C-alpha cells in the first residue's frame, strides 16, 4: 500500500466505524485485569506481554490517563448512537473507563499521586471528562464513582498548586525534583485550572508560557527551562504534544488575545509540524513519543469546531485532523489484532514487522486520531 502521497479523507459516516474498530482493537489487545482481580481494567504497556516481566517494568501511568480519555471519546459516541462499541455483552466504554481509573489507583499503590505533575494533570483532565460523560449518561447515581472522581480532583489539585510556584517567574514544575519547569506540565495544568473555574490561575500559567517558552520565530512552544546552578538552561525542543494543551487552554479561556494566539498556533503547526507538503502531522516514534501527536490532534479537533476562530484556521485544523487520521487508517496492518503504525506516512507492517513488540502508546495515538476525526464528522 502506497501512502506516501497525501491521503484522501473518508466520508463522514466512515469515521465512527473506524474509531469503533480502533477502540475494539486496543481494548481487546491491551486491556487486562490487574493481578486477575475481577472488576479491574488496565492497559498493558506492550504486546505480546510477559506477565512476570510486566511486574518489573514501568507501567506508564500517563499512558493510562490517555487510555481513559480515549474510552471517554468512545463513550460519547456510544451515548449518541445508543449502541455499545464492542457488543451488548461487553462493558460500555464508560464502564471500562471508570474501572480503569480505579485500577490506576490500585496499581499506583493506592494513590493517585505520582512523581510527575504532567502525568497527574492528564489523569485529572481525563476524570473531568469521565464525570461529564457520566452526567450525560444519567449515571449520576453511581455515588462511588463520583466520590472517587472528587478524590482525584482534590488530591491532584493540591499537587498542581504546590508545583505552580513563582520560581523562574511562574510556570509548573515537571516533577518532584523541582529543577525543570516546562510546557508538558504547565499547559495541561493551565487547561485543568481553566476547566475547573480557576481562570486567573490558568491565565497566569499561559502568560508565563508566552513570556518564557514561546518561540516567536517558529510560532511554537519550546519544551522548558532547566535550573542549573544559579541560572537556567532553555530546552528549545519542539514537540507536537506541547502545542496541544496550550491550544486547548487558549480556547477554554477565550478572549481576543487568546483566540488570536490560538489562530497563530494552528498556522504554525500547519507550517512547521506537517510532513512532506501534506496536512499530515509529524509523529515522534515509539515510547512516550508515540502519544505526542494524538494529543495535539485532540485539541486541533476542538479548534476546528470552535466558531470563534476564523474560518481559515478552523479549516486548517480540520484538514490536519482528518488527513492524519486517514493516513493512520490507510497504513493499518490487517492482522489479528489490528495494528496501527507509529508513523502515519509509513505502513504498520514496516514500522512493526512481524514478531515486533507493539506499544500501547502508538495504538492509543492512532485511536485518538480517529476519535478526533469522528468528533468532526458528527
């Protein structure tokens, strides 16, 4: 299959089917019980998996947070269609997401707190969306889930407050070492604050990003500032996922300046982070990088549907979402289970030759891309 040229976007009715296929593939191939405990659900970091080795290897807390987010996306489509994504006899996406949040706590030694503030921010954002799905589903009577979600917000908000200090003039520390303030932590915390009514706190974090980590030449947000001795070192790397939550926070807060910045950011992404003259957004390989572009596409989809933005910006965001999702779909390997490529312009049988280990991160990324496209089709 030649997918080196720009892909041809699917018809709107195809996107929900494609997203359901990705949801079934990921949940069946990677979803498992924790220590065989009934009522638990967690994503294996890799398949095929050696159960004994899995106990000794990193379990990737933040990948699980994005797994929750993907399940919420599928749950929203289930609610609209009135049909479960994986058949009437299997749990709904919302039920799996709720089990996953509970299991994250169990696997994390009965805590939601971990060493990385960006990891915790992703989980906090995902549980906010899960709570909204439960309310739309009229499952507000499930008191244990609501109490658990409230505990997530309470405990993690305290962490964000402690990490968002005036050191270096503002921003949020990356982890408990407190020697690096960066976009990966500051932007999702800003978005979380914006979505929980703390708009002034959110705007202060965005202002810090604009003052300290925005590169006006490229129009994109750099990675972070590392404390070194009595000074700082700029880590100027540009990653797709750093742009996503900044865009989300700008849209959430609104206002003339924020919307102008959002429009400019979309243009910069299209100019600097797409591949080979296409609208397909670049990716960052395997491991943690395997999630990066999926995260950006989630927020580009929000921008594409936001009528406060100019039509040109909305259309630009829309084409990046649809074309990248279409490339992932075109490059899939029709194996059992289905496998998506880590690079949208290379087929999966090239990035994952037969017998290769496949990581959860890259499969979540493709699933996120397809969900983003499905949200626009709706």
